[in-house]
């Protein structure tokens, strides 16, 4: 699994890159079907905008893609919020996929017919 970190209007330092990989990398523990995670960190330069630091993630899996976006006053806060949101969405996605697999197994079983 690869974690790609890109920046818009911000220079990505080694500290930020390591922090993103530490926080977002924990998601892999919940679901092993993740193939790649793309993180885009950006800064809005408009002085009247609130939540100027934006973090976006696109989590690619074998069966779909999850996209999240969070903004906050500091980059580290937005990364924390993003990691929590991604964690919740991956767990939800995993539960849905596992429950749909179980329901398809139940539906394919043929009920026994009792003839009298």
C-alpha cells in the first residue's frame, strides 16, 4: 500500500509527510483491501476564509474509493480530523461489504422443500 502526499500552495516538509503517514497509515489496520491512499494538503490564501488549511484524501480499495475532506486553522488539526473521518468511513465501508457478502450467501442457499 502506498501513501502519496501532495501539496497545493504549501511546501510539504518531512515532518508533515511523516505525520500524515503515521495518522493515515493506521487505517490499514482496519481493512486490508486498501491499495493506495492519496493525500492533498492545501492552504487557502484568502484572508477572509475560515479553516484555511485543507486536507483531502482519496482512499483506493479493490472494490471502491472513499474520498474525505477536512479543514481547520492549522494543518496538523486538519490532518487529525481527516484521519478520524477516514477511519470511520473505512470501518463503515468494511461493515457494509461484509454484511452484503453474508446476505448474498444467505440468498444463494436453497431452502429445503418438505414433500409429504
